[in-house]
């Protein structure tokens, strides 16, 4: 499969596959966010997810994929540090605010800076039509944030803190998107990067989650928590893996923008599963997000 994927790099087929992978990543990322924000404390959910995908990735990293080249070890170290900061900020944001409040700001900040990062790092340029699409998409995403700021009544006392953490999280989303795209392009086999990344990345948050669980007055049972972690680990494999493969096959900026249609899926999940309110104004703003992504793809 590695040879087949690398043969598609820079081709029309590769571009189409990258679009499909980015949209798949968008849906799965929304599911992943709901799993972390849902029933349990976000720190505990993230710890359970991380240890699950680390354990699942270990056999592939150690015995299946080619061993990483020597120059990959500093790249892995940088990726782990960036993702730790991202996950800590994400957990703080989810602790302070509702899922449908935090998620749009996180995902709205990410693509703008990812596009800029792709220009600086990979010499990628967007056409004027694609920039129009970015503007439409961002207007929908940040429109959701402003709407929440004005009309949301739940957790008003922590709303500003939630939005602040969400903004910082979005900056790290852009950072890890461009950095990890550099990482997956730096090794001969893309699955080497993915397997080793998942194994190494999942080792830190479980320690923080364990300390938090141990200090709780009424900690949740570990069995159901770990069951959610395993499900989240599988979703993480396909979500992160899909977008990373998309950035190797085609433009990093386009993949980053298309992935932000996850905000639409997140709002639907928040409404249908988490029972959070989604009104007609939010639906209209979500339609702008989807329209912006379509413009970016068609304008390329």
C-alpha cells in the first residue's frame, strides 16, 4: 500500500484521494472531539484514548513498518512536544466550555494559520478564489463563536476562558498540521511516521489522567472509561492518519481547510448526541462553512 500511495503523489488521482481522506478526517475528528468532551472528564477521556492508540500502534511500529531513518528521531520529538501542548490546551478548553462553543473556535483558527504555514514551509499558494473560500469558511466558523458569545446562557462565567483556550488550541492545530505534514514527507514510508507517532504520542497524557483520576473524590469506573478509550483510539487512527496521508498526497493547505468541515459534523453531533441546542442561525452559519470548503476545492 505504501508504494501505491507514494506513486499517487502529485497526480490527479492523488488529489481526489486527498480530498476524500480530508473529508473523512473531518467527520472522524468531530466524533473524536465528542468522545473526549462527552460523558467523562476531558482529561480522563484523553488519557484513555492515548494509552489505547499507543498500545495498538506499538506492534506495527516495532514489527511491521520499516524502521525510522536516523533523521526522523528529532522530528518525532518535536511532534510529541507540540501535540502535548495541543492536548493540554484542548482539555482546558473542554473543561471550561460546551462542545459546540469550543470546537468552532479551535477549528476556525487552525486552517488560516495552516494555510500560511504551508505557504512558508512548502511554497503552496492559494488562488484568489480559494482565498474567497477560506474567508467564507472562516466567517461561518467565527460566526458560530460570536453567536455563542452573545446568546449562549450555559456556563457564562467560564465562557471567555473557554474561548481563550480554544483560540490557543487552534494555533497549535495549525502548528501540528504543518509540522506533521513535514514529518510524514520526511520518511520514505508514510506508515512509518504514523505508527511511530501514535506509539510515542500516546505516552504522556495517560500519566496526567491517572494522577487526576487518583485525586478525584468519586472517580469513574475504569472499565467503561477504557472502553471509550479504545473506541477513541481507533477513531484517532483513521482521523489523524487520513489527514496526514492527504497532506502527503496533495496540498497541506487544502487538506487543512477541508478538514474544518468537521465543525458541521460537530454541531450535528452536539445536537443529536450531546443534546446541545442548535438553532436556525447556527445551521445557516454551518452552511457557510461547508460552502467555503467547496469553494476552496473547486478554486484549486
